[in-house]
C-alpha cells in the first residue's frame, strides 16, 4: 500500500507539509507555544520521535505479556516447574526483548475503564471518563459522537503535537468503536491532529473490513497477502517511515485488532499453542460470593462447552498476537535502519484487560477486577536504562501528558488529568508520586428483559447461550485502586439498587476472592469513600491531589455531609452528553 498524504501537496522528504521548514515563523511559533525552551530552539529538529502501540483486549494478569502462567498440575500441559507453576511459550517474546528488556516495564499499569472506547478516549485525551464523557462503546455513550468530535478531539494530545509542537502525526488501526458510523460523520471524518490517517471502520476485524485513508474509503477482502489487517498496519507504518519528512519529529500511533475477537490468526500461526489452555488460577470457575449481582448470577461450575470455548479463545488470542510481535520487530528494525531508533520513544500497551473463566464469567472485560483493568506497559527510548521495572501506580491517562512532556509541551497548558511518566523513565530520585487512581464504568444494556434469558433481571447484555451475562445497564461502578508502601487495596461502589460495595486487600488476596467490605476498619472505609467522591468529581490538577495513603492527604468527614453531598447524586449520571 502506497502511503498517501492527508491533503494535496503532502510531505516530501526533507520538507514538512503543514509548517515551513526552519523559517523564523516556525521557530517563533514553537517558542511561544511552550514546546521549546530558549535553549532548545536551535535543537528543534532533534526533538524525540514517539511511537505508541496499542493492542485490543490484551490482558496482563493472565499471561498476555508475562512469561509464567499459573496452572494446576492436573492440566494436560507438557512442561512443569515447581510449586504448580508452569512455564510456557508466550506470544510476545520479541516485543518483550525489543521494548521491555531495552527499557522499562511498568508492573502496576491500569486503565480508568475496562472497555475499549472509554479507555481509548482516555489515552487520547489524558482524562478520566467522567471528564471526556465517553462512557461505553455506543454513539449514545459518546463513542465517536458529534459531541466527542466537537469538544474532545481538538484537545487530544496528537492535535496538540501537530498544531503546537510541529510534529507530523500518523495513525493506523482501530480508533474508536463507532468511528465511521453514519451518525459519526462516516469515514470522511478525519479527527483533528493527524497528518496521515489510516483508520478502521468501527470495531476490530482481521479480514473484510474498510479503512478510511485520509477520509476516503478503501475496502479490503480476505486475501492474506494483501488484506490481513495486522500486516497491513505494519506495512503502512513502514511506508510512513520511508516517506515522512526528515525535517520534523514524528508521532505514530498503531492500534492493532489483536487480540480482540474474532481472533483470526495469520495462516502460519493457526496451529501454534495447541497445548495451551486458559490459566486455571484460584478465581477460575468459582462462584463469586460476596460480589455484586452480575457476578453472582454466573453459573458455577461452568458448562463443558463454555470451558472449551474459552480455552479455544485463549489459544486463538495468543495466535493473533504473534503477528503483533512481527509488527514490533519490523518497526524497530526499520527505525534502526533509518537511524531514528536512538531518538525514538516506543510505548507498548493495551486498551483494557480480559478474563477467561474468572468467577465463572466465560470471556469478556467490563469488570472491576485486576484481570480486566490491569494492562501491560513497556517503554524504551532516549535516556531510559535497559531492564528496568517500575512498581509505581500508573494509568493510561498518563500517556498523553508523557508524550507532550517528551515534545517539550507543558502539562499545565492542558486540561489533562494524568501525570507525566518522563521523570520515572529518566530515573528521577525522591520522586513524589500518586498512591491511587480512579476506575469507573457505566454499563451497557437496555432496561428490558432478554427474551432468551427471561429469568434474569432486566437490562442484561453480552449473554452466552447458557444465560451467563457479562454486562448490564446497571453494571455501573467506580473504584479507587490504591498502591502504596503500606496498602495494596481496591475500594468500589456500585450504582444499583443494592448500592453494593466491594473492597479487596490484594496483598493477602491477589485473586480478589474475598470481599472485606464488612470487616475492614470503618475509619479506613470512610476515607476511601470520601476519596472516591473526590476523584469522581476531579478535573485536571485536582485529579493529582494526595490519596488516602499519601503524607499530604487531609480527611475532613464533615465534608461528606455538606457541599460534597451533591457529588454523590451526580457521580453516575446517565445523561453525560
């Protein structure tokens, strides 16, 4: 596929498209915009490049990125280690070696919403869902809606990179789930901020899809050599590196379909991992006692057909990631060949996690537990020492601020809720960092009874044939996820008839089996409730204030019953637009 510019007279080698090269006007613009300090004006052409790779539904907890898989010894697998640990192949060996081992791995990286569209909106805007107002995967939930396009798209970090920092920007892959829908402006709509635009219409596919190529539709079929989407994204990304301007720094965002359903692997990988099964960890195929009603309704034990289905899905998900591994290798080799690698930051992450049989839920995401909200995050780049691991609590709302910081743009000029990771990446000592992040989700589903599952409550959705449902209109919750020197804690509240509360001590209970809401210290419970209220109404700098376990935290219980009472009544608003 030949790379096409966004507009006539696109960039040529050595000459940028949207800003005059090395003109006084350019240097003045960059200086005034805050992207460069006075001492850096002369080095404008040497600002770092950035590549952001985002997979779709790739878990971290259940082996989507790490090497060890935890399975009982009665599983029919072939290589056992001690203590019931099993060491298997993993689908991303090259990615781990080329990005993780060459830089930093974040072991506590989270998403603010365990669903594709809200999470991707958080990546682009650096905001929590209650501030960007994308609450689920539907147009009604603000996913790629006209409201999103008008209010949020002009303020995404790629738009700032292009308009204020002089970066050429490239996008390829899945944008938002409703992108390209007639109600979202169709494929003709190209969001502000992108010099090159290769976006998938709607949700992830591998064959028989349509791309918007700078606003013009191109249909693909089912010929592997020219249509397999992960490979198409790899090829067009390499084309960009060949055809881009050499006078501007660049930003690339590559969003693969893998490992999202329908889990269609490339032909050469369809017989791999035949002896791999979904992990049988401690919360696999058990009843979710003391959990909210949607978890309690799951059937335990799962049917044999459900287990076979999720095992097969787990295997196919890994197979699709092998093509992502190839993409990463090709991209890094090309960056090295062109001499750009040493001046390029490369981020690798996912939009949300995934579960396969945990608490007897067959397959999906959308839940508050670690397997759905924790994601891989690997980073390499200038000034990052190899083989580093950070345990600091980070979230995908930090990606935009970090990339703008790399470009020299001040976070204070934005309305972003996240924090820049650049000091962590550069090895800053005595760094003051957060102890908590917010997780929030508004369930999908209509308040009617599913005719195939009449015995279940109204509003359920994503139901399997045996009437185990993964979501509901009132699967609506908010959580504070806390990691500090003294606590590894999660506090969650549901907006349902029960006003259900779940609390987990993940130090003692990493699989989140035991809900300790009724046994935890009431004073701590009150503080976590208050902190949740504050985070649910935060914006920008107030989202970065000290958490319950930070030395600077101040708790006044009287505030819970005064002006802040209104926060609770609007926290789960069903009408955000």
